[in-house]
C-alpha cells in the first residue's frame, strides 16, 4: 500500500479459478505501486488474473484497472506469463496516464 497524505491506496488482486502465489502477488503490487507513486490522481488499483482456455502458450491474461478521481483507466494484455502480461499492461497504463495528465493539465 502507498501512504499518501489523506489516504492509503489499495491494490486489489483477484485471480479467477486459481490461487496466485505470494511471489506473483508481490510482483504485481510492486509494479502497480511504483506506477501509482508517480501519479497522485490514482485512488486505487484492481488487478484480475485469468487463464484463457486455449491450447496456445500465450494464455495468461492480466486486466489492470486504475481508479482515478472522476475517471478510470484500463488495460488488458495476454502473454506467456502473468509477469509479462502485467509488464505490458503497466506500460499501456503509463501511456494512458500521460495522455490523461495532458488533457487535465494536472
């Protein structure tokens, strides 16, 4: 959790139909908190992990939703590993946050 002046931001992790190990949860929390530390507009983050029912090795899906004041940003990526999916989702959200900051002038 990131402590800010007026509140504590939470990172909620939900794994669908499986139990994510602590190492993966720690990795996700670290990545999301690092991103959110740069942007004070983020209130909380929700991460959902899913396995796609396909025969391809790229069946790990990570959905990341950032809740902002008055808006939400969302990225969903699919890769061979959950770590790779999280990394690419975070990269996409960085770009979205930059656009958001440019539009709002914050």
